[in-house]
């Protein structure tokens, strides 16, 4: 069977997961309402969007 995930992609995916999982992920309501789930969750969402654009399979 052919290996569909190349080592480079696997390494990139693992590093992306490490980055995302390093952020606190508990609800911290923002009193201003700008980040409904808290600033840390907003930051990880923005980071995730950036990672998604950079990792291509």
C-alpha cells in the first residue's frame, strides 16, 4: 500500500497541532463582546486560519 502522507506533511501537521494545543482553551468571556469566547480562543482561531493557509497536502 502506498504511503499517502509524506514525512514532510506529517511533521508540519504535528508542529501545527503543537502550536494550536499550546493555547489555553477554556472559556474566558470578554466583557466587551469583541471575542465572545475569550481572547485566548480568538487567538488560537486566528492562528489556526493562518496555519491552514500554510499547510498544503
